C-alpha cells in the first residue's frame, strides 16, 4: 500500500513540474540573446561615462588614486 501511495505522489510531483519546464523551453536562444543585449544596452551610458572618466586621468601604473575612487563609488 505504501508503494502505491509513494508512486502516486511521485507521479503527481512529476506532473506538477512538467508544465513549468515546458514554459521555459518555449524561449529560444534568440530570445535569450535579445534579453542579454537589452540588459547591456540599459547600462551603456553609465559604463561609457565611467570609461571616459578613467581614461581622462593620466595616472601612472600602480598609482591610480582617482581611478580607484571612481571604481569604488560605482
């Protein structure tokens, strides 16, 4: 009797999981690529401002005080 109940519970669990995996499978690789590009594009302006400010400081190697200030506040 316990085996039957355990099998039924296992089938119910599998049946509950299947619809959620089907929803994830509906996304294609192109969908994921579009999402990734959108996230990168969202951050484009702040990243470009940080890069411009870092390259505007002509600091010697290992003495990058201004650069470290910008990186620690970002």
